[in-house]
């Protein structure tokens, strides 16, 4: 066999091996593509991904600066050459190819027709300022609470029926995001109103008693009076602070200490307090003024009505994914049915603190996140709450105050 023949044979084998490798790679790539789903499934995934990227920028309203960042994702979602978002004050943002001034003017004209009619509008032969004189536009209304608050304008050459339908769907989706943003704002306003209600409840009853107790020591025990004044200052500073809706268990316990010192000045030896706090729970993020009102309720409605006073037990323990916090008193207790009625009533003001805390916990952590109360007449009361240890958004709120 000659060298030429051997070389040819080797080249043939090498070519066969290379072909086999290429076929295997092609097969693997094809299988990998199938693993990602069909073309339709991949397109759905891309659309959902774009929608999720745009959503946060719309929650603050169309006239907020963040809204401009949504235009890029909406254009990719629609597959149009350009997209304009038009709010109540004019064009918020434009993304895509073309002269910005010409696109702005065209978007405003289309948006005006949409606002006048309350329906989608298609405008033909929009000059994009870049030689695309045949470019068309479709505008779809963003309707919130029956009012057109904005318009999505998509440009294409030409505008086909599929884009018209897509623009209407995207405008409806934008409206849903704006409504969710309004809901978030309402929820924040409600939380602030609830905190104001708690502060108002603290103010008249406790402050009068605290100042009376301090006054009683001014002449008989001046050093004790000074200590109580400092405790009162710490308590009011914490209770009426304005930073954030969340705090740590350690911070709340410091305020509770000041509160109980002031109450001891009134009760004397009739008020006993025991603490069993697991050190690892001190950093737990809790809603601001969530444990303190429970302790106040125990003193005011559990121990104060009885002549002998009693004991308040405050405890916390690490329960894997949650921190469990309990406040227990051995006071007069209450009929469970009456307690249930008080917690669900909006008229009675005696237990507004406990009712308020229960409502806030349920809003934050779901129906199962509310207070658990065990009580009976003459048997005292135990209140339990479970706070998730992982709260990334609320951690930021505490750190940023």
C-alpha cells in the first residue's frame, strides 16, 4: 500500500469521526432546545420575563420618573419599532428608532384621540423623521377606575391586527399595575393611620398616670423622680418616632422596659415582671409597636382591675423559621366570647391596641399570622404572635431608618 493510499484512508477516517462528532453536537443542541420548551413556550417565557421587568417601574404611577424605564420593556413585549407612554402631563417616555421630536408629536396626537373617544385608535402614515413616512401608530387607553389615565402608543410599519390586539392587552396590563401601585400606597397610608391610632391610645391614659407617678416622687425621692423622667423620655421618644414601620425585638423590649418602670412607680410591689428572652431572637424584625400594646393591655385590663396586682411574663423563643413571642398575665382574664367580640368590633375603644396589632399582623403575614389569645375569667390572659425570621424588605426598612 502506497503512502498516498494510507493518507487517503486516514483522511477518510478523520472525516468520518468529525462528521460523527458534529452529528452528536447537533443532536445535543437539538435536545437542549427541546428541554427549554417549544417555540411557543419560549416566546411565552420571554413575554412574561419582559412583563416582570416592566411591572416595578409602573407601580408608582405614569407620571413618576420610574415609569420611563418601562417603555423599553414594553417595546420588546410588543415587538414594535417604537413605543411611547403618554400620561396626564404628556409623553412620559419613548423607546425605539426614529426622531424623538416627531415621535413625541405623533404620540400626543394619537393619545389625544384615544382620550377623546376612550377607545383604541390607529393612525396611518406617521412620519418618524427618519425617512419612515409609511410608519403607522396604534394607541390603546390605560383605564383605571373608569378613567383614561394614560395611553400606550406603538409604532410599526405597517400596524397589523396582531399589534393592535397586543397594544390593547398591554394597556390593560399597565392599568392593572397602576391599580396595584395604588393599593400599595393605600396599604402604606393605612399602616400609618393605624400607628397614629396606637399613639393616640397611648397618649391620654398612660401619659397622665406616668406624670402623676413622677410627681409623687419629686419631693420624697428626687433621684427616683429623675430616673422616671428619663424612662418617660425614652418611652415617648420611641413611641412617637417617625422612622419606619418596623423595628427589632431588642428595640421594642427597651421601650417596654421604660413603660414597665413607669408602671412600677404606680403599682409598687404589686407589679412583678419576668423575662425569658432567647438571645438569638433579639435581632428579629417586628412591626413597630406590636409587642408594646400587648404589654400595656396586660397591665391596664389584666392587672389594674384587681386589687392584688400580678405578674407579667414576656418570653421569646426561636422556632426554626419564626420567632415566637408571648405576653402572659395572671390577672382577671376575660370571657373568650367577649374577647372575640371586642377584637372584631370597630366601636369599642378599650382594646383598640390589641385589635390594631392583630389587624396589622394579618395584613403583613396572612390570615394565619394574627394573634393567638388564650383567656378565661379569673385565669389571666396569654397572647402569642409568630413573626417570620426572613423578611428582606422589612430588614431594609429597619436598616435604613
